[in-house]
């Protein structure tokens, strides 16, 4: 945008990127604190061993839910605002003179929408399996709420996610000095806009009001709760829960994280995860249990990060030899380093 003298779109794109970085610093910190609270309370890292924590850790559950909603880019929290600003910048690509960019930028927008949907599915699984349902282990059954300082930190991050979502104009105005120093322009002053709306380019194109969205959601929820409690029958009925034909009270029969992710794994398994499935089905009359094995591989880890990890590990192993040198070799090494530095300073123009 900046190269094509589209300063308004460039300012919008840069502001959206900075806002997104700020948002990630909030809700990812919140989610890491929540994961640490669960680990402290249960000692379990495997979510398949958790479940039902919403009854034993209600405040942690609420804070983690706020983080899940924020990172899934759902209104009225802060994650939605930066995603919305990013899409507004992508919509400006129709004014670009290069046809390649006119095609590539909307394609990136489609990938962004897909990533938001996958993030939502990921955190529905994380929250549902960890905090809902019944405890799957003794550790989850004996979980307890963390200390008040940890709770205050998580609830503080939750409040910041909400405030940045319903009052995003304050954050945008705070980012204005950065955009001015980088590209010499800024978005319109948001604090002067009536009703605390945010306007990326002009009011005729688009605008968003987080405060009104929050008020609408809150009023709709309150109205729904009132109608349900006002007109619903107060008669208490008890009946056995539907068990899908398997009357087993074992919590292990609940929906698992692997079961929830199975449809996504089916779609992206072979392309993204190199999914390999092996089924060992005994012949009729054979009393051996059937065996199913699914093997997944992370291409991003294997192609991008694993070589870097290997190089760092190799370098560390080579440097480890320095710890076991004699005094004479240490002195030789110091002398060679000094000579090398003097040569560099002498040759450097």
C-alpha cells in the first residue's frame, strides 16, 4: 500500500498489525496463565486426564473462557477488533494497480478466515475437554482453585481483553505515534468519533462500535435468561441421561479431544499431518481385541524448526568441549581470540 501511495490503507494495515500484536500479548498471556493454573491444581498436562474443572475452578474456567473467545476473534473482545481491521485493510486491495496483488491479498484474507475458524475449533476442544464434562482422573476430581494472586492476574488480563474490545479507539489512538514515525500517517482520531465507534478510512465505508455490540450481547443474554426463568416450568423432573446405548458410568466413555478433532484430522490429515492409519481387525471368531493406530507428523516442525533445533544442539555439543580444556589450551584460545579481534579492527575500514 505504501509503495502505491495508498497512505490510508497502509496506515490501516499497520495499525491492524500492531493492534493484533498487542492483542496476542493479552490473550495468549491469559491462556498461558490459565494453563499454568490447571497444571498447578491438577499436576496433569494431558487434557484427556482432565474434565469437570469448571465446578472446582470456576474463576480459572471463566478467565480461560474469556481467553478462548478472544483468541477465536469473536465479538465483543479484542481479538475480533484486530481481525476486523485486518479484513478492512484487505478490502482496500481492490484499489491496488497490480493484478497479482489484487489476487494474492484476498487469498491471504481467505487463509486468515480459515485460521480463525480453526483457532475457534481448537479452543472449543481445549475448553470443553478440560473444563466441561466429568473428571477423567483422580487428579481432576481433587482439583482446587489457585491462589488469589494468580486469579487476580488472570481476571486482570480478562478485563483488559474486554476493555480493548469495547473501547478499541483508545488503543488505536495510542498506536498513532508508532504509525506516524514509521509511515508518516495515522488513522483518524477515534476518541473524537461519537458513540466511541472506530472508523478505519471513512464513515461511508465501514465502522464498528464495540460498546454497542457488547451492550446488545449483554441485553440479549439478560432477556433470554429472564424469559427462560419467567416462563419455563418450575417442575423438577429427574430422568437418566441418554447414554447412546452404552450404560457405562466410566468417565473415559466421554467425548475426547481426539474424537472432537477427528473431522478436522480427516480433512487436513494427509496433507498437513501425514496421517497414517493402521487397522488390525481380527477374523470372525478370534477373541483378540481390534487395534487401530493413527500416526500424525507435524510438517512445519519437521521442515522448519527441527533443522534449527538440530543445528543449535550440534553447536552446543561442540562448544561443550571448551569446558574440559586444560589451562594451557585456555590461554592459547584467549590469545588467538585477541589476535583475531586485532586483525578484524585493523582490516575493518
